[in-house]
């Protein structure tokens, strides 16, 4: 990843790393009673694809929980 770029790395390797990390987080959440949330899953897909940064992902989730 270019350290000067704000956009996430979209290489296949980077996408796979984000996918694995997201799956591990989802598994941990399921063990704690996670119920499917379409907004979270859509944000996860955008994050995995490299469309949004970690910071943008967190901002989306904070906004979501402020509305809930």
C-alpha cells in the first residue's frame, strides 16, 4: 500500500487480508450473539473491496449506532 495514499490497497492480496480479518471479526461477534445487520454487512463488503478506509468504516458504524 502506498503510505501517502488515503485510498486502501485494492490488490488481490490486500482484499484477501481484509476479507479474512472481517470473517474473523464476524465469527467473534457471532459467538457473542451477533444478529445479521444488513448495514454492517454492506459496509463490510465495501471495506473488503477497498472502497472505504477503516476510518470511513468506523464513521459509518458510529452514525448507524447514533440513529439506532
